[in-house]
C-alpha cells in the first residue's frame, strides 16, 4: 500500500460518539483515526465518507492524510468506566469503525485499535462490531477471543473477482488474503461476517462457495446503501468510473444484487444472508 503523504497525531476530546441514522441499532461509533490510508490518494472511489464533512478535516484529497487520535485508548477507558458506573455499559452497542478503517498502516505503529480493544476486554459492552478490510486484525486475535460472544468481526470483501478488486481498489488487500483472514478468525472461534459492501461485480456462485466456509454470515449491500439512496455514489461518479475501468456500469443498476443474494442463500441458507442497512443493524 502506498503511504499517504501526511500523518498527524492529535488529542481527541472523546472516544465514543453517539450514533444513529444508518447505524440505528448502535448507541456509539468509535473511530481511532480520521482519514484513511487505503485508496492511494483519492481513497476507494465509492467511499461515501469522502462526501462527508469529516473529509474536510485537512486539505488534500481523501486518502492522502491520516489523523491519529493518540489519546483514544485512555479516553475510551474513562468513558467505559462512566457507562459502567451508570449501569449503561451492559446495554451499550458500539460500531468500530464507521468512518475509517481501524487497521490501516499507521495502526502498526500506534496500536490505537489494539489499545481500544484492550479497554473493551476490561469493560465489555453488550455488543461490539469491529469493521475492517485489513488482515492486520489478526494481530489482536487473543483480545478478540477474550470478548467472546459480545464481538462480531465484520470483514469487508466487495467482490470475489481479483481483477475487479485490482481495477477499483488496487491498494486494498487481495481477495485471497482477506478470505484467509476470515478463515483464521473463524478458526479462532470468532463470529465473522463478510460485508459485501458495496457489492462490486462478481461471480455469484463462486462468491457464495468462497463465503460458505469463511464466514458465519454475509451482508450484501449496494451503492444504494450510501446513506442517501445512491445519490452520494452518483455524485462521486461511480457510473463513469465503472465504465472507464471495467467497461460497463451494470453493478450499479437496480436489482444487480439479486443473483448474488440468490446464490448466497442457496449455498449458506437464508438465515446467514443479511441485506443492507437492516443487515448491519442485526446485532
């Protein structure tokens, strides 16, 4: 992965942010970083976060800078302690992370996601969903196992087609490497979901076969799941990007997800296949 041109370390004022909207079943989101090192300059082309105010935290395109919240673990420890004292922790649900990847390259040095997990093992919430696309999550398997049934590891895998992955997200881990991570996490006894979000062009039957032993469940989401019914994706020019890089824009059309959903349900069983916003909020 190419490094972004700028890394900054700043102190945050809070760790847990009250959430809602798309993540309606979660009380809080937790983002150890602002910005994202995945995406080589402009970020992953479909990333809706590029259209949010947080993307203006620094000058320069999304994907060229990362701000690390260096005091996040200590802040989180204090906030979890306060929730516990108020008898709210046992009901709390946390999504980590909603606007960045907690396991991007800077995490190897600062270990902020790891520090947050250590705090969660001391004072676990009712549910923690850990969302990432990075095999670096394997580093923290021991802490993840300590959280037991309170934890869902959600691993982003938008396609089974390595050619599509290279064309649209060339600086993200390969399809094979992410599947290996999913299997390793599952073999460690963790509950693993594959977040096919957003769904990119794929071979439905092959994707379902690969997912069957790599995940406990899958969530299929489309570009309509960008929080605005697809408007953000259109403004980001995804149709044009698909035509330029893949020669077609079919995966953005209404109903494009149906063959994959049918194949996943046939292979995994309907109860292991979740859809869109409702799927992410099944906690």
